[in-house]
């Protein structure tokens, strides 16, 4: 595995793989790797000649009051995990390498941002789309792998690739969970012991929502308030949002039909957690 920290080195190595006509699987992450990231790497490893992993905590996607400075990091550990998963190129640039000067141009996401995380994290998806535009140009992947846990991100990245004609395929990977249902996340380390015990309630509440729908409930407002009540009663977290939307359009509706997503974000004392379930009513 080669660890590369500069754009120049990355360009040189990508040029070589292109000459050899090798396919490139790309897994972009912010590091502090866990089983969720591993699932992306495993699938990418199987489906491509070369596996590129990037680790970059992208300042552009963090708001001024968010956790950029204390986002968990452990590069040594990440390096070992990457090696075990068969990564060929680990791209680990500094902020100065990625953003040597203030950008004069950036990508603005125009649709799907007034719901879910977009509503409470203004500018977040512009930051995600901008860094991915840079990374896609640099890595030139054949396929790029994203987790369904970040469903809104996935939907926006699919639009980015389509709208800007990136010659690559986006592969969606199922959410990996702890045994008790909690979605794996780098931020889980910031849960207190008590919050860690409460946190599986998030997934259980989502499942309760699905059960309500399967039992015949079609009114989204009733399902959302059922989920909110349960989270409020069973956890100490502060609800950021609970939403039920059409999928993949991410639009509100009055009665459930076809594919839908139930998604939530809950703030615990030091970690804001998100989770979702995507289902089809039929
Ligand atoms: P992050 O490092 O949190 O930016 O995540 C990097 C990639 O891993 C994104 O595509 C995420 O959706 C994906 N990911 C994060 N957590 C999980 C999980 N529990 N299961 C599957 N994919 C995940």
C-alpha cells in the first residue's frame, strides 16, 4: 500500500494505472475507520483492479459551530485497517494540499438540500460536492462507493455525477450496524456510556415507523410523531429532525406510496447521530 499525501504524486500514479487500463475503485472517507468503511473497501476491492481510499476531514463541509476540530482521528490505526482491506493507494492530503488558497469556484447543490441534514447544516452538501468534484477529478475512479447511512449524501452525489458527466459509477452500500442495531459511525466514540445504551433506540424507532406503515398507516405525520415520542421518551438526545420522504426524490408527501425513507438526526451531548431506513411500501 502506498500512502500519498500530495496531488502531484497521486496524479502520477493514477496516470500509470490509466495507461495500464486498470479499473479504479474509490472509497472517500473522513477516516477513523470502522466496519462501515470496511464494507465499502471490501466491495471496492472485489470489483476493481486498484483500490484507492482517501482520508480527508473536509473543513468545507463543517459549519462554524460543528465538530471539525474534535472530529475523531487516528491515522496509524486507519493505515493498518486500510492495509488489511487491500488498499493499494491511501490518499491522505493535508488541508493546505487540498485548499492551497481560498476557492474562487465551488459547487452549489440546488436540489434536495431543504430537507433532512441540508436544512440544519446549511452549506454542508456544497462542501461535500465540492471536495468530491476535486477528488473525482484526481482519482478518476471507475466506481466510487458510498454508504446508504448517508442517504441524502448518496442521492446528491448521484446527481453530481449525472449533472457534471463524471465518467464513473456510484455504488451504494448497505448500512453496517452494531449487534444492537446502532449504525456504525466514527462519531459513536463520543457517546457517553449512558447515551451508548440509549442510542440503539434510534434504529428501533425507525423500525417502529416501518411497522406502522406495514400495519396500514399512511399518514406521515402520525408516523413521524410516533417516532419522535419514542425517542423523546427513551433517550436523552435532542431531536434534530425525524422525516418521512419519498425516495430517492426526498420529497414530502401526504400519503405513502412506493419507495420511502424514514430518516432522523439526534444530538447527544457530544455527538450528532444520523440513521435511516429505505423501504418500499408495495
Ligand atoms: P465518513 O468517513 O463518515 O465520511 O464516511 C465515509 C463513507 O462511509 C460514506 O460513504 C458513508 O456513507 C460510509 N459509511 C459511514 N458509516 C457507514 C455505515 N455504518 N455503514 C455503511 N457505510 C457507512
